[in-house]
C-alpha cells in the first residue's frame, strides 16, 4: 500500500469514528426525546446569554432544536441591562429598594418600550432565522398576566415602589393556541392590572407562574452562575439536585441575586411542575445539555422529599 493510500485509509477510519460518535450522541438522547416529546418547557431567558452575541445565536438554535425535536418551548424574558441603558439614555434615575426596581410612570414607559419593542423583537428575530416559529407577546396581550401592585418591605414597613406588580392570575388561552399552531411564544414580563395600570413584573416569577398555568414538564431558568452553590462564597461546589423542602430551608441564606430565581423554581414545583432547573447560560447549548443528556448541568429542584434523579 502506498503512503498516500495508507493516509487515506487512516482518514477514513477517523471519519468513521467521528460519525459513530455523533450517532451515539443521538441515540443517548432517545430516552429524553421520548419523555419530553409533545411536552411544554418554559424557559426564563436572561443574564449573559441575552447580551453576548455568540450566546444569543446559540440560545436561538437550542430553542429551534427543541421545537424540531417535538417539544413545545415557551420563552419568558426580562431585560435588566437593556432597561438600565435606556433609562440612563433618557435621563431617568434607576433606583432599587429591597432589590426591586422603583418604577415611576416615566420609567414604566421605558421598561415597556425596551421589553416589548427591543428585547422581544431581537429574540423573535434570532429564532425566526431558522423558520417561521417565534411570535412575540406581552403579558398584557389577551390578559396573559394580571397583576396587583407590589410593595417592598424595608425594616418591617411597606414601601411604595411604583408600577411594580405581583402576578395574581394567568390566562393561557392565547399561549396554548400558539403552541397548538406550532409556534414558539416569546413573552415579555409586563402585566396588566384590573385597574388598567401597567406593571413591571419579575421575569423569574412570571416564568414560574406561566409554567404552572401551562402544566409544563419543566421550568428552566438561565442565569450567570453554574447553579446553586452549596456554601458560597466558601466553596464553589454546585448542588446537583434538591427537594422543595430543602430549598425552602436554604432560601433565607441565599444571596439576593439568587433568591428570585430559586423562589421561582420553588413556586413552580410546588405548583405542580415536575422539575425546575437553574442553568449557567454562559455555557453554549446548556439548554440541550440539560434536557437531552444523562448528566445534566446546573441545579435541579424536585418535589417534596424525593431523591435525586437525572434531567
């Protein structure tokens, strides 16, 4: 055999090995495809995954993959960095009380504009590069989210923080119609009140409420950390899974940034969603790694006192 022929044979063997590896990856995903085919997955989209250009495209690809794999993805998004930038550009102070954005009528106009007119359109556009799937809607549309005014608590006293809302009702008829039509709803975290007021609502909370109302199989919260740390900052060990009871005990000790995300997971699972996950959105394709692999990543919240289980 000539040197050229031997090199060709080695290359062919390498190519075959690579192809077999790809096939093995697909076969390993089969149990998860069977489990979640036709099921709804609600994804809270935020953090670095929303601002890094490569990750934005990666996220859109993941969501389209879910759609083609037979799942029904629903996206709920916030837009903190974009809102901060727009408020500064308009000369409006951005202040927080007890971790909540004080939302004046002037600020609410900017919040509404940024969430529904900028961030949502960006997400819809990225997904629709792959096909006519995504359709944007606000929590105002078809009265999807009904909210009441929320107050902050400072030193035991209720403090008015403006047009910040707490979701009290979810009407999912319009979202179900979109899912039945094969669409991917992209929902902005804005709500309407019975009094006609428009409210800014926490996107983590909104995603949890929507997951419960849709009887979703999963809630996935993308964030900028690897998951829930067991003993932060002393250790960077991530808790793979825990029950709602265990999470409830940990909540008072968590950092302020993790509280709304873990509260959302707790509310979702206690509301009937079988499992909720906090994932590192800085990892490309983290969504697919969680749903379609045995190992999974991040932290998973399960009902009651159940033991660990994968994905």
